[in-house]
């Protein structure tokens, strides 16, 4: 299996349905069109999903191998890579690059558990520790 990943800057953004397909494939590790079709919430035609998966392949998100008469698709791009790219896009387009405003909006819009808050504190402490080492 090809484990090559593409640079975040080389990737075209994903539409909502493309992201739904990628989530299924990331969850399964690899999938046929039928596998994806069974797990999508929308009632889409086989040919629609096939076309979208071929498009994702041409965009560099997927590759396929042959298994008997079927194509089995697997991701070339990690979910985390797409998450980072999407967040950076939102940060730039909606918040003008102001990380503190993005974080503030997320914190104001989300209910955080005690565990979430503890995890955020650990992340901030780690950031401060690294910042202190860079000086």
C-alpha cells in the first residue's frame, strides 16, 4: 500500500460530501464504493459515489488497488492533515490569522468538560515550556 502523503498546500479543499466519504474511508482504513455507500447518511446512487471517489483520487486524497473485480480505495492523506488545513483556512479567512479570536470563539461556542479543561491546561503548559526553551 502506498503511504505517500501530500503536502497540505498541494491539496484542494474538500466539499461536505467529499469529507463524508473521506471520513468513512479513514474510519475503515480502506473501502470499496459499496462499503462507502452503506455508511453514508445520504441516499446516493452508486455512480455518484464512484464519481466522487474518482474525483478524490484525482485530487490526491485517495488511491486504489484492485481486488478481484473491485477497486479498493485507501487514503493518501491523514485525517489530521485535513483537520489542520481546514482550521488554518478558517483561521485565515474568518479570523484574519488571529489565533486568540478563533480559540475564544471555540471556547464560547462549546461546552467543555472538566477533562477538556484539564487537557487544555496541559497543552498551554507544554506550549509555555517550549516557548521558554526557545528563548
